[in-house]
C-alpha cells in the first residue's frame, strides 16, 4: 500500500547516490574556490568572474542532458528496452553537439570579459582560466548525459562512485599545479583550470566504459544495431523536454551568474564574498537537486506506466522532504555564517560581506528547495512550458530588476542583489508548487 512515508523513503533511497554525486561535483567547485582563494582575493575574483560567465551557457547544456533521464525513465516505465536504447544513442549525440557548440562559443566570445566593468587585473587573470574551463565543458556535459542515462534506469551508484573519486584526483592535481609542488610549475589559477579539465575527462571516459561494458547495462546495449541510429522523432522528443528544461535551469543559474557580474562592478572584495556565499548555497542546493532528480525520475516512470495516484504520493512526499531540508539549511547558515567564509579567504572585509550574504542565503533555503523539486516533478509529467514562464518572471522580471533597484538606487550594494534573489526564488517556489498540486486535481488525484 502506498503511503507518503513509504514513497518518501523510496525517493530518498534513489536520491541518496544522486545527492552524493551532486555534492561531489559541487565539492570540486568548493575545493577550487578554497585553494584558489589562498593564492589571493583577485585570483578568487577572477575565478568567480569566469564561473559566472560560463555558468549561463553551461547550465543550458546540463538542461539538455535532463531530457535523457526523463525519456529513458518513461520508456523504462513502459518496459520497452529498445526504446531506452533508442533514447540513449540520440541523447548522447544531442548532448555532444550541445557541448561542442557551447565550448566553441565561449572560446570565441571570451573577450566579453573586458566589457563587463570588472577590475582589469582580474580580467587579465581570468582569460587563460576561461580557455581551459570552456574546453572542460565538453567532457562534463558528456559525463552528465551518461549519468542521466544511468539515473533514468535507477542505476545511480556508478556515477556516484566516479564523482566521489574525482575529489581526491582534483585535490592532488590542484595541489601540484596551483602551488607548484613536487617539482611541477606553479601555475596558480591556470593550474586549477588544467586540474578541472583533466579530472572531468577522466571521469567521463570511465563512465562511458562502464555503461558500454558492464553487465547491468548490457540488455540496453544489445539492441544497438537496431536502435543506435539518428532519428528525427527521438530528437524532437528529447528537445521538447530538453529546451524548456535548459531554459528553466539556465534562467535560474543565469540570474545568479548575472548577479555575480553586477556585484563585481561594486568591488573585487564584494565579488569574492559573493562567490563564497554562493558556493555555500550551491552546495546545500545539491541535496535539493538530488531530491528533485529522484522525484522527477520516479514520477516520469509512473507517468509512463499511467499510475496517476502514485505520482501524487511521490510528489507530495518529496515536497514534504524539501520543506524539512530547507528549514535545516536555514538554521545551519544562520548559526555558522561567520565561520563558513574563513574556509575560503582570510581578508577581513571579504569575510564580513560574505557573513551578511550567508544570512540572506539562509532566508531563501526553503523556497530554493521547494522550487527545485516542484520544477522536477512537473518535468516528470512533461509539464515544462508554463513552468518555464513562471521561472522567467521570477528571476528576470522580478528578481534581478528588484535587486538592481535596491543595490544602486537605495545604495544597498550586494545585499540588495541578494534580496532580489530571495524575491525571485519565493515567487518561483509558490507558483511551481501550486501548479503541481493543481495538476493532481485536474487529473482526478486528490490524495
């Protein structure tokens, strides 16, 4: 018998490896931020600038990979192995093209950094780092596409193990190349770029070998002669989910990225503090993202099997989990807002600004968790267009303009930008959650 507790437990079981994998990937960013931060605050500001600019197109690429999990999970719910293989091949090709185009565009457009009102010394440090990070997008998007395929089949542990193994690899490469240990050249920020590129390539190749060779995935690889063909219908179905998903994730990440660029025009210290606070908030968000992906996969599987009552139980139990988690994160950020910045930098002004921003981050933890999970649940039932409109309004009509108004007209600086983000996240959380609950009512599910 389905209950909210039993369905919540099943979602957590599926989400746990995904969460660990996402936390591992975010740990790589935190690791880079911390190790670069101890070189100097201008290097940290340069890394922040590059990550903010790259994140906008990069997240669009990650959004395309989401469609692989959705379509694979739906085909699995129909018990159609050939269709699963069909979506795998077409999805990987789609993601490869997306990765190549994004990387090429960033390489060609890197001089935009000079036109964003940033400290010229920061921009000079950022340019070679941007080249390396742009190249590393290709193996990372391919890794995410392969991971989404495995996650869509609810085999989540393989990508988790590889993501965890990336942490010591990246740490060692950073230690060698940033600081010049064991006879390696001291490359500082550029060294962090090389470490990221090498690490992402290694885990991508390893996951590809596992999926192609491991017995768990063999039933889906065995039909490749019939299904491993480029098909227009499959591409349309993947893009129908992938493009709105990319827009949803991209508009949210883009809002945070643009906020970082805007804060960079205030001062390098404010930008460094923003990167610290944002890194902490992004780390906790990985748990919400893992819950969102697990809930979305389970809902998509139930949707493929036409189990509408099960969708209601899965969705509402996952939303309940997000509320509890959001409250916990709010408490942690409030209590430790002065201690957390010291892990990244020792500049007094940077720590003071970051502590204040972490208090704002604490406020939006509940709405951030709710909106991520509600959006994932709606993707699971192929409801992506109206949610995309809600997210556009939340961040680009409400959040960023309101934040700029507070920051510059009312002279609130970085604090004003973050208050705008709180407003946008709250709007998104309310309207996406209500839409999922209304979807249940429209389909006659009142549990």
